[in-house]
């Protein structure tokens, strides 16, 4: 899978680290919110080995207590034409 299929992984790791949480703890918080997640899934998201669904992105934002926008890189550049 191409690395650009997951652009939030680094920010997930950053916010998790800033909160002082382990990957296991973040996975548990997401499970309490109703989203099945394991430590391995969190690790694969953070290292960008896995794509992330829109649903899981919403749960990650809720668990980390950040906005959806904060999960996405500030320097996000779109490399495809946009229909008008």
C-alpha cells in the first residue's frame, strides 16, 4: 500500500505521545467509544502501514480529544484536479 493512503498517522502518534498514552491505552479508549481497535491497528496507523477509514478517523479524533482538522497535516497538498 502506498504511504499516501494514510496521511494522519504521524499526527495520531504525536497526539498520543503528547497525552502520555501507550498504543494499548489509545486502543482501549477507542473500544470504549465503540470502535474495535487493537494496539497492532494503532501501530499500523501510526507507521502508515495501514489505510484509515473515515469512521476510524472520527473515533481517533474523539479518543484523542482533537478536532478532525488537527489530525490532518497542515501542509496537505492535493495532487489531483478538482472538479468545479
